[in-house]
C-alpha cells in the first residue's frame, strides 16, 4: 500500500514537471528548477549569521578529490559576494556560477573567478551602467529580469569585456522588447540584430538561436543605423532606438 502510494506521488510529480515545461519559457524553467534543487539539496549549510547561509557545489566526476566546477549562491538576497566565505581553491576551479535571485548591482567580484565559462545573474538589480570586469573565457551569460533599461552603453561595454559569449539572455529587462513588456515583433527583431552585431560568436540570444540570415543582416546593419532607427520610430521602448542609433 505504501509502495503504491509512493509511486503515485512520483507519477504526479512527473506530471507536474511536464506541465511546468509547457507553461514556462525555457529561461523561467531553468530558474524555477534551479531554485527547487537549491532548496531541497544544499550541499553545505552555514550558520544563520553567515553572509552566505547556503551554497551548492558540484564536481564533474564522483571523485571527492576532483575540483569543484559549479558554485551556486542563489536566493540569498546578497548585495555583495561574501568572498571570505568561499574557499580559496574555488576561485581557480569554478567554471559555472549561479548568483540568481540576489540583489547585486556591482559585479566586479566576478574577476576573482579565473575559469568562469557560465554565469547566471537572473533576478538581480543590474542596471545599464553596471560594468562587468574582463571575462575572456565567459561563454554563457544570463541576465534575465534585472533593471537594464537601454542597450547603450550596456551592450557595447559588455561586448568589450565578454567578447567570446556564445549565449546571452536579457529577457525581462526593458532593453529587450518582447511579449514580456509589450514590445513588438519588429522591435525585437531590431534589438536582436543590434546584440548579434556586437557579439560575433553568439549562437543564442534570449529564447531563440541566431540564424545565418540574422548574422548576415546584423553585419549589414552596421552601416545602416539611421535606417534601423527610423523603422523603430518613437515608441515607448526608445531604449532600443537609442542603442541602434549609437556609434
């Protein structure tokens, strides 16, 4: 009887997860799933008065002596990273960093991590003037649901500091016109061209892959800023206009 009940519960959980996949966009799903994992499976809990009361670590193999490559300090309401709470060796080995659902405005501390390839900063308080440190190895950056209002100078600065990005998502910010903030399809198209033009290695922007045609158009648009600006017109999302008409 107990076994049957347990199986039924697991089946229901699978149905809920499947349903959740259908309701949520992929960026929201990643955040939702991550938060559930962090709540249920913390690898290390610290005293309640610690700046980082809980963080999650993962290794690439089951060998306890292998280096830690994933570090999560999510859902901690942090305004600054508790450097003193992080073991020194992690600054050399961590490749993937989850800092989602905090209150970061300044992210210069990212320069402490020498091997960073992926960073999740969803649901923080980053703004268009937030400056990233030089991160030459970074390939994936998620900035969904922050407070970034305009493309310029944010995107141009980010492209200089993180030139090798393959994945970049900025959904839920005003600079990204889409269904989340009332942006039109045309505005989103022009926004994507602007972002793609600044990051020559991008394969994925927000919720869609970069197509060969988009890449060609983005390159061509570098000489037609005034035309793109005119297409946008005077909309409530003038930040896109400002970004495309720059340089």
